[in-house]
C-alpha cells in the first residue's frame, strides 16, 4: 500500500492552497512525492506554502489565479500543459461561505458564491480533463462539504453550491469512469481553518452550536482533512469512484 500512496513526482494541482484545508492537502501530497501546483489569489501566501514544502524536501510551484474566473483557469491549464505536459490529479478546494437568510441574500452575493464554490469546479474539470486523460490512473477530487448533504441555519447559497459539487462530481464519474478517470468529492465537517476561526472570533457563527452536532465533540484540524484528500487522489484509492466521502467526526450521523 505504501508504494501506491507515492506520487513519484507526478503533478497535482491544488486550488485554494494558500491556507486551511488546501494548504494541508498540498503539504500531504508533497510529502508523498507529488510535484504540487499551488493555486490561490495571493502570491505571498502561496510563496509561504512553497517555502514550507521545500524546507521539508518536497517540490512545489505557485500559480496566482482566481478560479472563479474562466480566463484564469484557462491560463492555469496552459501553464501546467506548457511546463509539464501532464497532470495526475486536481484537487478543487478553493471556496467561500456567506451566512444569511435567503430573504436577505442579494443576487450579487448569490452569483459571487456560486462562482467560487461551483463554477470554479466546472471550469477546472472542463479545462483539465483532456490533460488528465493522458495520464495513467488520473483523478479529480472536488472539495464539497457536509452542508451539501444536510442543511444548516442561514447558509442557502453555500448548501446549494456544495450540493451542486456533489452532484456534478457524481455525473463526471458516470461520464469518465470507463476512461479510467476517477472522480470523487470529499465532504469535510467543521474544520479549524483560518477562515472558520475567523467566523468564531467575529461571532458570525456559534462554535458550541456547531460542536453539539459533532459526535467526536471537536473540530477537525486541517491535516485531518488533507490526509484523506491526498489518499483519495493517490493510487491507493484506486477503487473509490463517484463517491462523496464524509470526513466529519460524525456530524451527519446524528
Ligand atoms: N473549514 C471548514 O469547516 C470546511 C468544512 C467543509 C468544507 N470546507 C471547504 O473546504 C475548502 C477550503 O476551506 P477552508 O476552510 O480551508 O478555507 P480557507 O479560507 O482557510 O482557505 C481557502 C483558500 O482558497 C482560496 N480561495 C478562495 N477563493 C478563491 C478563488 N476565487 N480563487 C482562488 N483561490 C481562492 C483562499 O485564498 C484560501 O487560500 C472550501 O471549499 C470550503 O468550502 C471547509
């Protein structure tokens, strides 16, 4: 199994790799020998992650892109194609949340969130699938959320987008499985990323209310999600296909 977990220099693209779950996923992949393409909007954050990976003996490249923009995703794909001409896997992790009742939600905010949480996954998959199909045992991992499976107070756009990611993932699995491309989604439960910490610090969401639903009684650390994400795109998960993997400390079982 250890051999199947190794990437031996294979190129893996991780979006939203500047912090949180994306950063942890990128670090886990680099530890397993992947050449990781770190993608986010802020160069300084990406450079920090790259330096940390290289300090541990791993390989990484940075690419600045707003993945909610089609042109940026096309430029990313061109960069990967020109530099390596191959890509083993993509992890579509970039995302955001907005807390509001639907009656208080502007069309602009709806469009903005759908663009980053759902459209970005569409752009990434459409642009990268031709490149992935040239690879042996390629895979796509889309980062959805438990809130794609269950409801949560005041999260109409986030829940809709993540439900869309799960459904879109399943559909791609139907269309591309016979060509050897594995496509899965991962659904983290509440995870202490910088963004989520910020929600608690500013009182936007109540941690005790969230935790009361989590059977392990605690939040995930980002690496507890990143480790599973790295496994899912590796050859060690070769029969996991079209799945929506809950990594939620038991949030959805109660
Ligand atoms: N933290 C949680 O509790 C939790 C739970 C379930 C799902 N998720 C999902 O996990 C993913 C990562 O979340 P996180 O909590 O680590 O967030 P985070 O804010 O800590 O990290 C997200 C990263 O994505 C980047 N990003 C955001 N919009 C982008 C864009 N348009 N283009 C490029 N990069 C962009 C950010 O700059 C950041 O580097 C998201 O898709 C989120 O919905 C998180």
